[in-house]
């Protein structure tokens, strides 16, 4: 099983035919679920993709447009009714969002067997909003018609791998293993320094994923994303609607590709397509001319980062 996986529940276009569902993604990091945006149908898609409600403890809302958050009250109500017991679910949103969601949940889901907490985002700020021993989540500003934040999920540096044969050869005590894995050299009883590079091999690479919700093209986004491995970036329009994209606070597929190229990413995932398109092949072709390693998001896609 992948230790770092992105599950695409909704790709961001609520159309009359529902060809794509409103925005929702779930990052599965070591069997802990982190939801990003919660459009309508999120809870149904969560079931279809066989993701565990019990593992969902953090929900990150990018901004307060309905196609990104109107599924939240229904999903949390369902959790309360279907036996989710105990624990804390933290919702990351702006102050207005906390006020709105709190009123809605107190009305529709007042008696719930779990605690809901709110982490209030600062509009326009870059800030670490979640951290544990192995993962860090950073919110950063996007440039839409209302305050909007993107999120970077970044795995923390891993420990080096011990070389069992060299540990045995140099008679390294077990009590020293932790320090050596963290990069320390070893000094034997005779005072000789055994270099860490002799005793270990490099750690596994650290993966990172960025979620860029609704935003117009802005090179400050690329600056915030420097060093991120995989970027999801909205691509509402193709270049023939460049002016409309700009006026509505959105990006074209080509602009998403420029951001990925400027950021030095390894992979770009497109999403949030306008309802005017019957398919997204034009988006893909346009982006690949600038950034070849581009793919399209779609409902049900599971993207392994590790």
C-alpha cells in the first residue's frame, strides 16, 4: 500500500450533467486521511473510493465558494449518525468560514460524538498549519476573487538506513543506532572516528504535494511552490479564454504549466475544468507543450507519491 497517496473525489466543475463533481481531494499519508476542500457529493465519493471515515481528522478548506465547501455540513452530519465516535476533527478555514460552519453544524448536527475544532487561517499569509513527526502542512496565498489559500503537504526528512554488515564489523552498540540513523558519526573506544557514510546509506527521498485551488496566474504562486514534487493546479480554461480566466480569478492550462515549470516541479496535475468543455484533451495538450509531465485529474484517480 502506498504511504503517500492522493485520492481525487471531485475535480471541480459542478455542471448540469455532473460530468465532474465539485472540488474534493483526500491525501492518504500513512493511513491518516487529510481532506482538501469538501464540495457536494464528497461523502458519497469517500464511500465509493473505500476510504475510511474513521481515519479522517483534518479538513482543509481553500476558500468560501460553495463548490469547495458545501459538502462539509452533510458529511460531518453523516459521520455523527454512522458511528464516528470520539476524537477531534479540525477544520482549517478563514474566520468567516468558522462562523458559518459552526452555525450550520450546531443547527443540523448539534449532538455529535466527536469534537470539532477550527484552525483560523490568516488571509494572505504563509504559515504552517499542521505538523507531526513526519508531515508538515503549509498554507500559502492564492489570488482569487476572495481570500483563498493553497496547501503544501511536505514529508519531513527521513532517517538514514543502517548498514547491518558495517555495524557488525565495527562492533557498534545497539544504543548508538538511533544517533547514527540521525546522521552522527561513531567514536570507538580507541578514539577512532567511524564516518556516518560508512555505517549508513542515504534516506529515502521525501515527497511533497501542493494543492492550488482557484487562482489567477501569479508568479508568487510559483515562488511558494519551489521544491514541491507534484503540483495540482486549477486549469479552468484553455488559452482562448485567457481574458475571461483573468477577470474571474482563474488560470488556463498553459498558465498552470508555467507555474509548474517555474517552481521546478516533477509532475503537474490539472483540474477544476469549466463546464464549457466536453473533454479536457485541449487542456492536456496545451499544458504539455510547456510542461510535458502533465496529467489530468478525474474522479476516482489514485495518485501514488511514494
